C-alpha cells in the first residue's frame, strides 16, 4: 500500500470517529442554549424554557427524519433549490449514512433552538412546538441544501464552513421576526399617553451563574460545531485557534466597551459577547488566520452591544436573551467576514469558484469576487428565511395564536402552560422586577371594575377596618395604616396606582396566603397539586393627607379581576405620631414616613 | 502489510482512544445523575444527594478495585457464574488491562448511582455508603460477568450491548426494593383512620433547571455509554442514530400523552421520558434500525408515565425521581426489545447462538428464539439482583437502620447528616410543600405532650398575651389576633391542627429568629457554625367564634417537642372590626377574614 | 511501508486529534472553576466571580498570544531560562503550530483561574484583570518553559507530566500570597480588644449543587488535562486509571477523616478532596502504578483538610474556596510524589537524567536522585512564582488598590463592580451569614457619627414614635416595641450593637423598601435600572428594662452612614403583657420575650 492510501484509511477512520464526537458536542450545545436562556429570563418561566429547549430537539428529530433530511441531503433537484425527500432511513437502513444523519440533525436542532430565546416568556407553548417543527422540517433543510447539500450556492463557491449563515443568521432572523410579531413583554417599554415610549425597563435574568454555565457549554460545544467537519489534524488545530481567539477578543472588547459606555463592565453582555465571537467565526473558522480571527472577534464584541441597544431603543423588539444581536447580526458579520479575510495560509485551504480558480478575501488580495458571492449567499438565505418564517408565524398567529394571554404572562408560563407552580419549589421568589404600564396591556379585566356591582367588588377584595370610634375615648385622628394583602402578580399595578395617588413610600413583604382549598386542577407528574399555599404580597402604607377612602378605592380597583381572593385590605388607626427630631405631630410628621 | 492488517492497526488505535473517551463520557453521567436527583428533590436534602452521588463513585472505585473487577472480568469459574477475583492491578501493573478497568469501573458506578434517586430524602447516609459498596463489589460484578465477562448468558447468546439489563434494570430493581423497604417520605400519602390512603401528594423538585441540565448531561454521556464499545465507524454512527431517535421519540410521545391525560404537557415527566428512551435503547442500540428505535422509544415514553403512576397509585412505593419507572421498567423493556427488533441491517451485526447460527428479533423473522434468550437473561439477572439486594437492605435495616428519623427527615438531611445548614446559604427557603398526615409518623414526641408538666409545656412554647382589661375602658371583645412564631419544620403540623380546629385562613411569613446562642456543634469545613440565625415561620390568624384558649392549646400541642425554643405565641385583642360592605360588626364580620 | 511507519502515521493522526479533544476538555475546566468558585462563595458576589472566570480566559488569550506563548515555547535562550518571544502566529500562520498553541493556552488559563478562588469576594475587578494578565503573560510562561519548553529543569530530568508543579502549585502560590496580602473577608475572624483572633467564622457557600457540578466538570476535564499529551493507548489507559483512583481514594479518606474529626462527613470538604486527589496525581499520572496512585490520593485527602485548617487557624489567610489547600499544597505533594513513586511498570515509562540513565522513585528502588531533582524543580518554580507574584500584587496594591472598599464588600461586588443588583434576580436573598467584628474594618463612617449634627443624624435615620400620652387614659407603661427598617448590609452591625446593649432576642424579616426614586445609575445590558425596590431588613425587638431612648440611640448609631435612607425606627407602646404560665406582669414578663 502506498503512504497516501494508508493516510487516507487513517484519516477516514480518525475523522469518522471525530465527526461523531463533534456531533455529540453539538448536541451538548442544546444544554447550553437551555441554561443560557433559562438564566437570562425570569424564574416564573424557567420550566417553560427548559421544556421548549428539550422539545425543539425532540420534535426536530421527528420532523427531520420524516422530511428535513431528505430536503437537505436528498438528490439535488429543481436546479439546486431542494433535495428530494426520501425514506432511506426506514427503507434502506443497511445502506444509510448514519453519521451524516446524526451530524446534520444536531446542526438543524441548533437552528431551531435559537428562536426560543428571543420569544421567551410570552409565547404559547403549542405555537412554539409548531414553528419549531416547521423550521426543522422545511426552512432550515432547504436553505442548508443550497450551501451544504450541493445546491446552487455551493456550486457558486459560497463558503459557510459551520453555519454563521445557514444556522445562526437563519435562527437569528426567525428570532427577530418572531419577537417583533409577538410584541414586547409586559412592562418592557413604558409609554406616555400618546403611545410614545418614554422608558425601557430591564428584566434582569434570574440565574446568571446558570446562564454563564450555558455560555461555557456552548463554547465547549463550538469546538465540535466548528471542528467536526475538519479532515486533517492541521485544519482542526487551526480551527481550534480561530474558534478560541475570536470569542476571547470579542469578550475583552465588549468588557472594555461596556466599561466605558455604561461605567461598569456588564456581566451578561460579556457572556453574550463570547457567543457573538463564536457565531462570527463560525463561517470563516477554517479560512482565516489569527489576525483575521482577532478582527472578526473585535467587531463581534462591539456588534453585540450595538445589537442589543438597537433592539431596545430603535426597533423596540424585545429580545430577552440577546439572540438577535448574537445570532442574526453576528451571523451576517461572520458570513461577510469570509469575503474579507479568507487567506490561503490557512491549512488545507480550498475556496474556489466553479472553474476551480482560488478565491481569497478582499483584504488578502482576492478583490470583491468572494465578497460578492458571500453577499449573494447571505441575501438569498436571509430572504428565504424571512419570507417563510413570516408566513409560518402569520398562520400560527391567525389560528393558534402566538402569544400567551396577559394574565398567563404575568403569572408565569410555568404554571399556566405546564401546571408547574415553580421550577424552584421551596425558594422564596420575589420577582417584582420592572414597572408595568398599567394602561397598556396589563389591563386584566380592570375595565370591568366600573361595571361590577358593589357586591362583586367586595367579594373580590375584602376590606377589614378598625372603626374610628372604637376606643371610646378619642375619635378618628385622620391617620391610617393600610395593609394590603394581594396576589404577587398584581403588585406592579398596585404600586403604580398608589404612586399616582401620591403615596410615596411603602414596605413590602412576601407572605404566603394559606387556607383549605380544593386542588387547583394542576398536575405534577400525574399527581394533583394542592393549592393551599399561595405566594402573596403584603404592602403597608401610612397615609394622612390622602383620604383613606380614596386609598381603599384605589387599591380595590388595582386589585380587582373579578375573582374571589383578589386581595384583602386592613385599615388601622394610627393615633398619634411624633418625629423625635422636630417634635412635629400628626400628619405633618407623616408626610415622608418611610 | 495487507490492507486488513493496516485497518486492524488503525481500528485498534482509533477505537482504543475512543473507548477511553467513551469512558470519560460515562464518568460524566455521574454529574448528570447528581444534578438530576438534586433538582427533582427538595432543597433541604440537596447537599446530602450531592454527597451520595459523589461517594458512590468514590466508594465504588475502592470496592471495584478490591473485589468487583475480579468477580467481573477475572477468569471464568463455577460454570460461568463468577470471575475469579485477583489483585493484578497491584501485583502485575505492567500487564494490566488499564482501559478495560476504567471502562468497567464507570459502568459499575452508574449502576450504584441509580439507587440513590428512589431512596432520596430519607435514607441514612452511612447505610447508603454500605449498600452502595455492596452493589459495586458484588451484586453488579457477578451479574455483569454472566453477560459481559464470558459467563453463562454470554455463552447462550444473550445480548445487552450497553446495559439496559445489566446496569439499568439492576439499578432499577435495587431502587425499587430499597424504596419499598424504606417506606414513603413523610407526607407523601395521606391516610384515613383505617390506614387507607386517601390522597397522594406531589413534592415538586426544588430546582428543575438543574434537573434538566442533569438530563442533558446524561443524554450526552449516553453517546459514550452506548457507543464506547463500538469497533467500526459505521457501527458507531448507527449507534448514534438509534441513541438519538429513541429518546427523542420517547419525549415527544410523553409530551403528547401527558398533555392529553393531565391537561398540560408535564415538564419533569418529559425529562424522565428522555432518560426512559435512552435506557430502553441501551441494550438494542447496535442491533436495531431506525424503525425499531422509533417503536422502542415510543413505548418507553408511555412506560415511564405508567411507571410513575403505578408506583404512586398501585405499589405505593415513593420514588422521588422516577428511577424505577426510568431504569427498571425501561431496562426490562430494552432487554426484551432486542428479542423483538434485532435486525441484520444494522452494521457489523453478529448476534448468534452458541453454534454460530444468526439470531434475529421476532418482528424481523427470527421467531421466538432470541426473544426467549432475552427473557431468560433478564429473569436470571433480575432474580439475582432482587435476592441479593433484599438481603443487603435487610441486614442494614436490622443493624445500622435504613431510614433517617422522622425529625431528621423533616429538618432535612443536609443539616442532620452533614452539619450543613443549607446547600443554598443565603437564599430564603420556604419549603412548605405537602400536607403531613399528623397522626402517622410525624408524631415527634407529640404523644409526650400529654405527659409533660405545665412548666415543661410553657418552657417549650411561650405565650405572651395582652390582658383583656388592659385598656381600662373596655373589656375583652372576644376577638383575637394570634401570632405564632415556630420552627419551619413544624409548619405543616401546625396548619393541620388549626384547620382541624376550624381556622380557615392564615397569613404566613418566613422570618429569622435571632439571639445569642452557643454554637450548635455543627462544622462547615472544620469551622464551627453559629446558630444565631434560625429560619422561623410566623403565622397570623384572627379568631372570634373559636375560643382563643383553645387556639393556644392547639398551637402549643402542635409545636411541642419538649425543647426550649419550640415556639412563641402572641395574643392581641382586636377591639372592633367592620366589613365596609355590609356594616356587619364583631365576630360575624370575622367569619371569613383572610 | 514497515509496520512501525504505519503505526507512527496512525499514532500521529489519532493522538493529534486526541490532543485537541484534550485541549477542549481543559477549556471545559474553566466552567468547572467558575461553577465551583461561585457555588462556594456568597450570592452577592456570584456575578463578579463568573465574570472573573470568564475574563481570565479571555484576557489570558490576548496576553498569551502577544507574549506568553513566545516566552514559553519560543527558541530557548538565557541558558534555559526563557523562550524568545515571537509573532509567528501573525507573521507565519501557515507554518504555525496551531494545536500546540491551543493546548498550551488552555493550560495557561487554568493557572490564572486558580487564583480567583482564594481572592474571591473582596478583590477589585480591575486589579484582577491586571494580575490575571501578568500571570498569563509572564509568570506562567517562563516557569513552564523551564519544565515543558526545553528549559533547564527539563534538561535536568525534572518530571511534571501535566502540571502539579507548573500549573497547580504556581496557581496555588499566587492564590496564597494574594489572599494573604488582601486580608480576610470582613467577619471571617473575630478579634478581642488586643487584636487577638478569638473566633473563626464560616461563610457557607450559596450554591453547593453548583459547586458540586463544578467539581464533576473539573474531574471530567482532568481526563483531558492529564491525558492530552499521551502518545499511546496503553499510556492513556494507565493515565485514566491513576487519574480515577487518586481522587476517589482522596475523597473516601477525606469523608472518613472529617466524619471522625468533626462528627459528620463534610460535603464541601469532600468536594475539595476530589480536586486535591486530582491535583496530586497530575504530575505523576503517567509514571506511577495503582498502588502509588492510591497512596498519593490518600495523602491528598488528608492534606486538603489539614490545609484548610492550617489557613483558618494558623496562617489566618482567608481562602473562601480552599484553593491553597487544593492547588498549592497538593501541587507540591504531587510534584514530590513523582520522586517517591515513579515506577517503570507504567507503560512507555521514560524518566531519565541527561545521560539517559533511568530515574525511579525512592520507594521503587531509585534512591534519592529523582526525588532530589523533583525538589529542585519544585523550589525553583515556587521561588520564581512567589517573587514575581508578590511584586505584581505589591505594585497593584500601591497603584490601583487590591481590595474593594468595606462598603463594596458588604454590599457585594455584583452591584458595586458590575451594576448587577443580583445574579439571582427575583429570589429572596437573606444573606446574613457571619457576625462581624464591628470595631474592625466594618466601620463605615461610624466614627463620623459623633461628629455629625443632629439634623444630619435624623435625616439619615428617621424615628417615628407613638407618644406616651396618646391614649388619654394611661401613661407610658415603660414597655416598647421597636421596629427598625434598615439596609440589609447593616444588619450585622445592628445586631451586634443591640446584643451589646443587652437585647437578647429579635425577630427579623426581609422586606422590600419601595418608593419613587430616580435611577441608580446602574445599567443592565445598556438599560438603566430602576432602584425602586431595595431589599431591607425589618428587625422587631421588645424592650422594657432597657430604656427605649438608649435603644434608639444605639440603633441610630449602628445604622448611620450619613446618607438619607439609612433606616427608619418605629416605636410602639406595649400596654401590658402577661405570661400565661406564671401570671407575671409588665417588664418582669418581658425579660426573655422571644
């Protein structure tokens, strides 16, 4: 045997196994996405996000088996537009390309899972299942066929080694369009009376260590993501170099930039920046050198900050985890970067047009040819994705409905979609982040308040009040302590209402309301849950200048949803108060209590 | 050199390294089990479960070195029943089979770790160490020898590629018998006066994102678990296909089934279903095709739901994490499935009886022969496991005791077994899940209450009471606010007692009781812990029709354990109350306060 | 081709890929360190620790590219003291040794990341970035050159296969010196008036499951760490054996030892012990047999307990995660262990002096020669490290400052360094661990209290008081309930002050103070955060013998920092109290209330 034959045999076997190890690492990225998205959102939706990340892989497997794999890698048809679907996996198992199937399945699942992040905390679960299936069955396989299945972009010389374009940009576009069609989470933007947005609110993630773990998982997985298709040790080594340098530089640049711009280095943004660097280096990882990777990373580190800002302040698309900034914007950047930085000093370099002429990046002497091809590939893929995902979401919106109801969203999708009281059972959760624009879409039956009868109102919100003449000796001093016990979900509305009334201070405690109640009809692992312990909020305010009746009315209105148990109000007389410093008495002393 | 020789050299080297990578992935599954079991149980036992999962591997290593490895892979003796123990690892290190040792050690540890889940939250730690050692030293090695060490099942043609039978079913049987002998966690089942179970309670896991991470870790590790012993790239690719399809299908089927059955798709059950699919495909992963894997997975997805229900409602065995449903039931299913679906379209298929005649599954034209062998192997292994583990548990029960005391269980095993106040120091933990059957085994010295002297009672539970004649002007109105400060662990008993008395509402707050106390004698990393901050529960109730003395007596009884600091009771006069709606006064108005 | 040539080709390819897989596993250890350090410290610093672990890798990449890699593996110069820096990575990319670069980068990053643990919870972030860069750029590369880059220790026959010496001891020494120069965390040690330490306090980690996950991640990564440089399957198998046995034994020994010494098996110490065993086996993993690994592990399991105790009680260096005990002490032990246990029964054994004479361990017939070389190598490396890191920290201390201010430390580094209100947004955090020595460095402007005017004092801490003559009928009973609402960070000072005054009991609740306030100038992902919800602590005490004015004065002093909003005090009359048991009235009854 010749040395070349031996080498080929060795390479086939070694990289055959590595290909599968790489696929396992890409599977592992599912865990990274799950942890990352969970950590960056709120605790009340944690179970829902976990479920979505689990199901997109599982549902994706079903649809990829049935349709996607054929569309992707089946025999080229329609002039390079699609592959022909087939059922070889069932009918010709002995001759099936097992490794390739697994490898492409895990890549496909990555595309689908990106979307869940930007649409987190407000999407109906059933709708998620549907669009996730469509992405895995149709949208991804067809555009992937163009680049990786021998389709027209492949024939043209378009280069996307591991998926900045075919996976991340595609996932990111779906994420962007989905989040835009869904609208922002309740409370994300505050509006004035003309509907103009006056303020953007932050909803800090509930578990940043978990999110960070997700980023580390993704980074590890990325060595498989970018490296799995390598065919020589040199090429794999070089891919590891670029895949390490780009995210590291991106993170450092982002740290410095946020430090300068916002005064302090932002943890969650830096975590995003690592991912941004990884996304950007994905397409060019095998064709750029260390310098190229450095520049690509540095730009990615800035782009991610820009992208998050752009969505918050310009497009007003609410993207809880930064999926658009990370995957869409940097997916585009990575795809274009191939046309700028591709260099034949990279080992086993082979970019060539259909005539076999070597293609190089603009900055490495290749002129605009490769860059042009990259733009064409990117636009073609983007257009296909935008159109098909828009149609998908539009149909879902008109049929199943994309968005959970406002009450479901405020209560949290864990309990409303999955009957899970909390993904953190036993922890005291105090999630009162963000002010809500009460007059916008938080209006849970509040308009009904005016229509309700007194009996309805009083049944919903009970009032217990110490009478003014109770002490026999002295009358109402005009000062009252009002204690309100209400549902956690109504806290923001209550606070806003009290603030509007002029109440400037309050003390808030989380308590558990407790009573004998019938099961709530929720099941955990097949066992019905008792609803005997409900997290409530206890708000204490002291008022004097503001008439207590007005406070009561305001509170009742804010809490009213028309159900028994909306809340309770206790009113106490405060007989007399002095401020030790000044000797002021009565309500003068109370003006700024607390 | 001939091409075959070269290929053999290559294969030896490539799969030699892959074999060890696979072993590392199987080691990684220890982390998966640890996270999964921790997440599915309650916060107060998190440190204990972590510790158990860490120690079963470490103790298992010791016993596997000393005894297990020899029994497993030593020279076949006693007609294929055991291997002969030896100390080659110490005496003949240069000639030792290092890779095989590591590989089999991590598989062995998997078997042992399965058990900790079903027995979680109530097993003594010392007893855990003992039975875990016995499994690694004797129970697993001997039955594994039968199938994988050249024992009598191997000679018969029994097939269990990666351990549905030898590992998962064995671990699952130990889990089932252990949980059964241990009895359910306090509060899991409510009984009526005749001891008949009237209600099953759910104890939701305290950290589902962590549990989900555990499932993802396990799934990743499973590619090593099922794939490590592959010898060709084709075989490995096919194993990856079946190992992906089965759990994905299982999860989808489980999601749909729970959605239909319980009204909502159950998150934690779907996480279990992924594992169920993986367990079921473990034995047949190398001998079935995609269709077989699909059916195996679909059945697994149903079996896991059935198994959890069956334990909750039929056997009444309390299995906190679903280990029995996942590992025992699906381990059996996977073992049998080989006999149903084995097909020679799988690459490098080689199932044959001792005469070399090819064996095929029932549905693939092989008749009942292979199926029969699978049943024999499964029953033989199951019988061995059931008998030996029963003896092990029985001896432990009679000597060390299997179960922690009721007080330890309610307080949590972290502090009682490891001196760890909380695995989540600094978080407010509010774990009041589940009603307890007060008259069953929660009776912590309560029967002693009646025997105690008044001084003993009052020392244990202090009462502070505003006198009725305090205001000089008016007398007792008959309405009282009773505030109770008690240990967290007594909350359920207290609530039950008050409910039984007719108190229908209460407000509960978690507070920290605080005072100068001597160290509690607990050590954290060698440093004695201050016990100055104790989590307590503050319960407020307002009563009028119910005599306050009765309330006090009830509370005292519920809180009494005979120690100073059992609780404190404050009684306040409520002078007068009106309901604003109706004008009702006094206790009529109070009937449904809160 | 000869069989040797074929084998060489195979080995090159197989171990070329494995080398990179190993590097990926070592990268993964970054996640392990991050989770481990986060879990073992307090919630208020979780984001900061995450950030540090992310940035040391990213900054390390930058400096290793620019300087470190050349110093490490550049052409040997100055008689084996350094390598010559070069920019081949940019200037000669086609001929660059990609794999080696990645491999050494991830090892370098490990060294840097060890330090963050011991210096956690009190180091300025900017200072961290600087010293982390110095370690990666200079300190590590130069000493690593001595052993692994062909430097003078390599030439001498010094053996450190994977870095007990060059990585763990070096990181551990930096950790020790850094923690020593930084001083202990506030509250770690209590002193009497002469400054003598009277008590060591434990700060339990806030998330042990996460820490345990970190340990599992590290253990998994260690198979790559120790195994990556293997060149035959046999050697790799043997490395896996020793790398498994040593930590398992260490953990078992530690469990037994803590069980005996502290009465209960300590979870967090056992987690440390696993790491200690791994560190100790790192240098000798390829040259010892199973017995050697067992002894090395057993000693490591004891050393880690000793090391933690030694720092707590002898050196008084506060090391929150045990980095010194794990990495420094066991790094030294592992390095020396080579000289004790090296045996040529290990596969592909090749330890030899510069003349090619085989070197063996003391206990395996090699005399003191190898042991002597190991000591020389260890001391040389330790001396270099100690001197250079001391200079580094010294310069930082004199310029940027090493330590965060006391207020920043008490408040937590998340908010003060990164503007992150909490890494666990929405969770109720109740972190009141540890008493603080109020007269030491917790004195946040308290000395200013005496200088402040009455108006300044009253503005800072408001007092609201029910007048004594309020009821018209009866006068001050002399009994008062004092309710204090204060910042969480002041709780310890407050408690200490009240205790000193003679107040023996209190009830503490976490509440949220709430009002309309301007943004705090903190940004989360570029969005300004509302500071409307501030975690506060509500402390309730009842006093009678102690004059209420004294209590007020004490509280004001304890809370005073000179800012508006330091706290509020409410004083209520308690008209009369009886103890039901004794009939005692008034303040006699109150002596031991709560």
